[in-house]
C-alpha cells in the first residue's frame, strides 16, 4: 500500500541539467527522464536503467546509480537513465527548461493521480499497464 507520499518534482530539484524530455508518439506527450548523457550521445558503452519505487523518487535512485558508476570509474562510459512517472501535470518546458528540440514546450508528461481498481487508470495502475490520466500515446 502506498503511503501517499510522492517525490516527483517538476522540474527536478537537483538534476535540472540532466533532465530530458523524450518524445512519445504524440507531439502532445513526452516522457520525463534523467540521463547522464544527452540523447544521441555515443560516449556510453553500457547502460543502467533505474526504475523508481512507489514514492516516485527518481532523483535519489538516479543519484545512487551515478555514484555507483563513479565508484567503479565507469561514469564516462556508462549511460544512467531514470524515467519518471508522476502524479501531477508536468510540461516539457518545466521538466527540461525548454532544452529539447524534439518535443514541443507545451507537451505534457503522462501522470496518474487517483487510486482506482485495476485495470483502469489511477496512481498505481501504471505498474500494471493501466492508462494515464494525461493519456500518453
């Protein structure tokens, strides 16, 4: 059972320069992502994909993986990616500071707000493939 606490921040508190708006199939939607290398970078030889927990605290999980890559002296060659699924409105301009040329600044990230029984929409239904309140495509 979720405690109801959420740590999804739009824009991210401490990682604004590593926030990217990844386009989805609709020009109206994007996926908020923290990444150690910019999209299209060829510097990485390996990747770590970090999925946040029920508290949606992707910044902490992301920071932990960045530290681990640094401890192993692999930070330059390791792409760390942390997608986020929030519970509130978030525009591409707010998330990435308008830094993406592939996503319109008014595009919205999918989000889940209300608890509803599976398999409809709701704040936890994303874990089971349930639709978002935003309706990402």
